[in-house]
């Protein structure tokens, strides 16, 4: 199955994240652009993937660092800011 991706800019994503999340949950895919270049893709999770993860999986996720300002560091890595 081939999905058509909707192009969206980084700033638009920041302002419409809740809407993008709803649309992705409903099956729409997005290619996010930063400075007119594709940066990453947002895709819906398949039914098979939905059945693969449990609340225990989420509970077991831990950052393995004591870095201060971890949130800022993640933003730097993900968004380049």
C-alpha cells in the first residue's frame, strides 16, 4: 500500500501538532521540511504495531542520563534549535 505524504513545514508542525497527531492517527502521513529540505516523516502506526506495544513497554522506557536540561538537549537534536 502506497501512501501519499502531505508536506508540512517545521513551523506549521509546531503550531498544528495536535491536528497532525489526529490526522496521523487517522492514517495520514506527513513529510516535515526544515529550510526547504525534508527532515523527517510522520506516519501512522499500523494495527500490527499497535498490538505490539503495551503500557508496560511505555513504563519501562527510561533515559539513561543524568544530564541537566535534557529537554533542551532533545530539542537541539530533534529540531536543531
